[in-house]
C-alpha cells in the first residue's frame, strides 16, 4: 500500500484515524499499541512475506536496548557488547537481503567462485530505512540521548510507525522519545498536518509522476535520435522527479505525524537552490545525512583529527551512503563522486565559491548535482554508455529533443519554481490574513480532488525510494 493510492486515502487512513482517536488520549499505551497493529497491517499489505523481519527487529533492539540500559553504569563492557550485538544483527539482516546477491554476482567473476549463482532474493520494501531507524534506539540509549523504553508495544510502534516506515524520514529514537510517552493533539496541528499531507500528495501525483513521463520521453528520444539537449533534459527531468517524489513522501509522512501527535524531523530544505555541493547535502535527505554524521562520521573522529583524517572519514561515510542507496557499483560511484566534490570544496573551492557571484556558484552546484543524478540512474538506462556519450559528443539538438522541450517547457518552469522557497515565502506572507483561510478551504479540497482524479486514471505508482 502506498500513500498515493485510493485504498490508502479513502479506506485505510480514515479507518486508522477513527480507531486511533476513539481511544481516549489518557490511554496512550493503548494508542501506541493501535499504531503498532495498523502499521503492521500497512506493511503486511504489500510485504506479507517479510513481516517477520519487523518482529525480529523489534525483539532484537528492544532486548539489546534493555541490556544497554541495565549494564551501562555497572558493566560498560556488557553494555557495549549489547550495542555491538544490535548493530551486527541489524546489519546482518540488511546485508543478507540487500547485498547477498550483489556479493555473489561479483564473486562469480573470480574463477574460483565462477559456479556461484545469485539467490534471487527479493528486497523487502523499506528495509534500509527501518533498519537504520531501529538501530538508532540502542545507539541513542548507549550515548545517553534517550531513555529505555520498557513497553515493547510502544517500542514496536516506533519501529513500525506507518507514516515514515517505508521511505523516511529516518526518525532517530531520540527525536520521538518524549512523544512516545506523552503527546498532545490539537486542531491546529491536525489542520497543519492535513495541509502538509495534501501538498505532499500533490508533489508526488501531479509533479513527480508527470516529470517521470517527460524523463522517459527524453530518454527514449535520445535512444532514437541522440542529442546533447535531449540527454541533459532527460536527467534534469529525473532530478525534478526524484525530488518531488521523495520530498512529497516526506511531506505526507510529516503531515501524518502532526495529525497523530508526532513532530518528525524535516527531510528536505529546497536543495536545488544550493550554491555548493556542501550546501546541497545540508538540504537533501537531511535525516540520512544526520544519521551518518551522528553515528558514523563523528565516532570516526569527524574533522577533529586533522585534514587528512577528515578526508578519509568523508570517503568512508560517502562510500557507505552510496552503498546504502543500492547494491550496485553505480551507487558506490555516486557516493564517492560526492565525496570527491565535498573534499575539493573543503580543501579550497568552498572559499572561492563564497567570493564569486551567487548565480555562478548556483549554476556550478546544479551542473554537478544533475550529473550526479546521471550516475544514480546509470544502471536503469537501456544503454548507459551511449547515453553518457550523448551528453557530451552527440549533435547539440535533434527534432525529437526540441519537440519534447517545447511540449514540456511550461511544466519545466512550474517544476523549477516549485523547487524554490518562493511558494513558501508567499505562504508565510499570506497565512495570517483572513482571506488566506478562505483560499485554503477551497484550494485543499480542490487539490485533493485533482489528485484523486489523476489516481483513478493512473496505474500503480510507487515511490522511487521504496527500492532503496
């Protein structure tokens, strides 16, 4: 089940909210148990085969977290052993399902292992997200950033919470520790959540899906009639597709969190207005960057042990970041590509970018960001080598590319504007005015109706990050 489906919007979500709010607020443990139950149903709807992984994750980290809390003061070695056990068990599960076939495939190129055959393992939906999320519990308890959760059902509701279970944001336990124990529900927060959810739905259904259609059109055009314009426009449309797809999901998750009484962390902050790669990664998939910074980069020494060690740490973190996105060498290359750019900016380029006109630094950032998306989609292309060649050595234009560009130019302008903070600035300027409330009462239902009409007439449209 996905947020952008009629089943979710008109059957599952209303039923969940009815069940949740029929339970009196004073019985918070019962509400948490209800969240656990409906979240397991949400996950099992599309992934019944692997629902046992959720139970295993809950059992492993609940137990290890209790052991860490029990022995942290009296026996630090035992506490550390429990933490290591949690990390090893979680990464073993993730490693088997996500990377076993990748490792086997690469080993099969070595004569000694040439008889090895892939296992054909299906990747459980959202495993990269919920593995990192559940690991954060034992890490936060060990680091003293969160208290022990003694109620296993409440802990399970954190691990399985349906709004951000499948594709984030990655909510560290410390982010919701207090809200799992006590939280308030107000009409203002509910209204805020509804607005955020509907806007996220529109991002996904109206902007991301349509950008995906243009992306596929340009890619097909390049295969028939290569051109530099067509090749770059294809990747640009993918850049918009993945942004509105992923940020749309995050907006819906955060909106649902507001309705249920949770404040999930922001995951995007208009990344395409960045003027450097460093700034881009402060604005894109913020919760993943935060997770790696808090639990990997800083423990490795961060930038506290000299420039050479800092660069080594960056390479290690970005290798893992790329590998987290998928079991394929193009994702590893994608991570190392950004590691190289970040190191260059830290070494000297960052100071230079601060001195040049902002529009030049913005163009610099966009060019390297867009090319990074080409590396990201490399294995999805039918003939990636030919496509790469088309980006630099093909004729500048082709009739197909011009036709697609003219056809999508107005929509491209909409995508570009919607990816900036201009709409949000307008919202902030108008939100306290009486007329704005009237506009929102008309606009939100109209937007929901438009999205519904699109979904009625469309095929299955999962979120891109489901497979990561």
